[in-house]
C-alpha cells in the first residue's frame, strides 16, 4: 500500500487554507492514516483551523491507548473540536474558525472512514463510488429530490456546510467497507466541485502512477477555473 498527496492554492484564493496528512505506516494504534481538512474563516483563521485540527488529531492518535479505530477517532476528534472552539473564543483573530475533516485508515482489507463537512472520500476499483456523504445544504436538497448530483456540483450554495469542526454541530459520520485492491481518493471540495465524477473516475483509474494521477487532477481543476484550494490524497491499496 502506498499513498501520495498534494495541496495547491488554486487560481483564485490568496492563501491555502487546506491541510493534508498521509502516512502508510503505524500512527499510534492505527496501521496508517490519511487526512484532508479544508479550513474556513477570515484571514488566517481557516488555515489555522485546518492545520491545528490535523496536527492535533495526529498527536492525540499517537498518545491514545484505544485500539478500536472508530472509538479512537471519535474520541480524538471530539477533543480537537473542543480545543478549536476554545481557541476561537480566546483569540479574536481566530473567531469563527472551522474546518472540514475527512480521515481514513486501512487494516486487514477493511477501510474505516470518518468525515465532518464536505471533504470527501471516494473508492475506485473499476467504478468510482463516493463513500462519504456531504454535510451540506446542497446535499440536503439532493436527498430531498430537489436537485440531481450534477446540478449540486454547480449550485451557488454548494459551499454552505451544515457540520464543521469548530462548531457545536461537529458529530462525525463513520463508514466501513471491505477492499481487496483499488484506490482511495480523499479530497477537498476544491477538487470535487471542479471535476465531475466521470472525470474523476477516468483520472483515478487510468494506468498512471499515483503521483501522476494527482498532478493531472490538480491541473484539470485549475483548467476549469481553480476557484478554491485543491487538496487530495490518493492511496493505492495494492499489497
């Protein structure tokens, strides 16, 4: 199993408020760990939130004696959330900061995924499947049958999220599924909002090395406007 990740500022933003982490070897009691976080808030606040969330989460994972992946991640992310809230109250320049968060770990052919917000995890193996469900206003419209998936991707309120770290509504969702091979793609909405699922499938499942897949995805998102920071981690699940 091997991973590659990258984060790009895009073509519109003046700073990169995303943060990624990818490690194919044990992190505490997890056999590996992959994260994408997309910060939000005023100048510096979003970058502070995403960087703090990722770094503190990894630190807590390393310190914890819990072994069950879901309980371990649930406990650590709850602590991170409370610490972000506390920091935003104590430091005016970070008031209102928050971040999305998607994380995954793989053990014995089982993938465990946690997400808050609209950063996503996809699984690709012949087909592309979105595993996570966005916590967003647009996702609620799609679930209600008022929009289809492609309309949601270009909806003017596509960036309005309903859960985030740094808020009182930060309960994560968890997903588990069995895998033999294929790819995991974790990404911020700077990628998924710019590239359709059909194109993501094409780019993820081509025969290139994963570093080339990442470069092509970033280039394609920028070609389509690069309206947000673009961050992704690809994990090749081959043993």
